[in-house]
C-alpha cells in the first residue's frame, strides 16, 4: 500500500512547523486522512528538526484501517 504524494496545499499542511497545534479543515476526499499519516511520519523522521516520538490518535475508522494496512505492509505487523 503506497500513499499518494501530497499536492498543492497538502504540501503546506505536511510541512507546517514542528511545534504548535494546528487544525486542518477540508472537504471529504481532500486528503486529510492521508495527510495525518504523512504528517506523523514527517514528525517522527530523524531528519526532521525537532523530531521525536509521534503518537497518532484517532476515532476515524478510515485512518485506523489505513494505519493497520501500512503497519502490515511496512513493518510486517
């Protein structure tokens, strides 16, 4: 399972500052779930300034499903 590359404003959201809190709003299908996964990976990446352990908590079933598939595909879980 491969995630699509961020496009347009999605890149702006992905690379927001590593400190602070942000609210991301968008229409259905705009990529919010995908960006949540990508942003978590970005924040946990050792090459990211200010990186560190990252916990993604959600009640979004689509995100839970996507994370489970990614875990199996990339981590062998």
